[in-house]
C-alpha cells in the first residue's frame, strides 16, 4: 500500500534533524550575497565556497564595489573555487548590469535573473526565495531526487519537478523544503546507496529509487 507523503511531518522531522544551512544563517534577506555565493558554489563544495565568499564580501559586498574590481583582482580572491575564471567574469558582468540597468538592486523575478550569464533556474529561485524572501522553489538534483523517491511526484528532470511542485506543494513549504532536502540528499538520501535504514522520514517515504536523477 502506498504511504502518505506527509510534507508537514517531513519538514518538522528534518528541521529537527539538521542544523540550519550556512547560506540561510548568513545571507537571508541579502539578494546580492545570495546571488554571488550561489554562483560560486556551483560545482564547488560548501566547505570551500563559504570561506571564499566571506573573504570576497570583506572586499566587495555590493554590485558597485564588485564592478570596480578588475578581472585579475577578482580571480585572485576566488581562485580556490572551481571554474573561477568564468565565474569571475560572470560576477563582474552581472554586477555592472545591476548597477547600470537595475539601479543597484538585484532583480526579484526569475525571468530577469535568468538574463544574467551563469545564472540558471536553481540560482534564480534561491535569490528570489532566500534573498528577496518571496515565494520560489529552488530545485536542484537533491530536491528532484528525493521528491520522486518519496513518491510525491513523478518527474524526469529538475525543471519538471519545479513546475510539478509549484502546482502541488503549498507555498509555505517552498523555501524550507529546498534547504532541508539538500542536506538530506547529501547526508542520507544519497544518489547512490541511500541510507534508508537510518532515514528519519522513512515512515513517509515510498522509497521509489530513481536511478537517473538528471
Ligand atoms: S527512506 Fe530512503 S529513499 Fe526515502 S527519503 Fe529516506 S533515504 Fe531517501
């Protein structure tokens, strides 16, 4: 028999189980810092990203200050990050755009944010949700994988998952679910060999193991 996927219970259990994510505790309500640190974090581990972000924001914490850095200066500040050259170029480019076109304010819509080079739906949703504190669903591979394994939705790509969750999931869970499922996907509901035997939400999971998550 199919188990009920009780999102309210899942959120409460995971919220007790995991500490708050460093991005939430440090950058909530600060869209520019969310934008830059999320871009830096792509394909780079958090343990590396966040010390680098903190060091960078000591030097330049606004679009204006960042736009005034040279490519070389920015590269030397973030050189321990993967793809640092491309990321430095993108950060300078969108910082200039924010100053010139958006009156120093980071846009608060997915559509505008997607115009920035290097910014995909995941980053755009996180900027809207965490930076601007507006409803948005940030779906990465962990959210996509776990929502399918739970049996809450049945989708093939993170983008399909985003749209399915927009339809089905109450707005009050949009932001918090991403934070919790990213932690859960890294620690327990791993892509290969999920640790179901110690999973705190097994009572609400149908354990539909999806082999391909992307
Ligand atoms: S029970 Fe297994 S598949 Fe379900 S969320 Fe937990 S680890 Fe993932």
